[in-house]
C-alpha cells in the first residue's frame, strides 16, 4: 500500500479529492482485498477498465459516477494518455475517485504511469494492490509457479512492447530456465513459442494457456511449446488469456488441469 499526502486546498480554495489506484484482481469478486472493497464503497467516481465485472462494479454506491476508461473501452479517446483526463478532473472537483484496474495496478496495469501523472498534478493518491492475473490463474488451475523440484524462479513478461506492435525479440530476453508467465500474448502465441524454442527451451516444454482465469467462464488448454499454438487455435480460446511456460505445468493439482494434462 502506497500513501501520498492527504487532500489539500486547490488554488481556487476548493478542497481537492483523492485518487485510489485499486487492483480488482483477476475477476472473481471474492478475491478483492478488504481495502479495495472499502475504497469502492466510499467512491464518488469509479473509472474502470473494460474487463471489470458487473459484480465488482456493484460494490460501489449506486450514486457513484461510472466511467469506462480502459484502453479497449468503446468510445475511449484517450488510449495514449497516461491517465484518463476525467480522473484528474473529478479529483480536482473534490471527489474521491477510484481508478479500478484488473489484476494488480503495478504489474502490466500501467499503474506506474498513472501514478506519475497524478503526482505531477499535485493530487493525493493511494495504491491498493490486487491479486495479479498470474497468481489468480495459478490458484485457479493448481499450477505452482515455483516448485522445489522444477523451478526456483518465475519471470513475468508481456508479449506486447510499449509501441503496441509487440516485440519479436521478447522470448530470447527471458531466462531459458524457470517458469515464464506471459501476459497479453494470445495473439502472437506461435511466434513466442518458436522464439522460446530457438532460445533453448525444449519443444516438449509444457505450456498452459488460461483464459478468463478465476471467472465462471474460465477455460484451460495445455500443450507443449511445439503444439500449443495449434491446440489453442483448435479450442478457439478467447482473450484475455495468460500463458504459463515451464515444467511446473506438469505439477498441477486441480482435477480440471490434471484432466487436461492427461488428454
């Protein structure tokens, strides 16, 4: 939890509000932290990512203004800004604003960029961590991201560069041992798998792709680096999905994952 100065008076003499950067977790409302629920319950404004569920939004007061601000949100014109201008505007009006982000704000959630913008505006803010997609997917599928006999390290990476065009060299910059968790990689799964093989990973390395982790719509496909792109295409797995690469996949302990491994 990261705290910054409490609200203060603006140049106009009006009291400035506060912005909460809140992690909503991977999707299951029961995985919200108590602090996240409290922030939602006290919010005047909720600026939320596209993938935030209706169940989580319902935790905010009925009168709270709801603003869709995710990069994929329909009609959002501010994808390249560090933060949606309405977030800053509402806080300057003296309102309590919750910027609600999927997973954890500081793990591929652009939370650092948004915090920089809020700080530059001289506004009070606080960061509330959330369960990341990787941790949620691991718990939901029983895949241990580390294991004493398989992996002593885990690397989080994204298959998309800051330009949005992707980074074809990403896979060769991650370790060739240990677990690798790839965010936002479904669209370039074949290229990433080939790059990992070229970098030294065995084609038989187990891979799990988990879509909609922790949600009722969760789906799982398990294969190897050599087969996973075709496996996922055949299953028509939807985005968003998380990719787990490494021998830890074979150590899964849930019935669903064990069944997928056996098939």
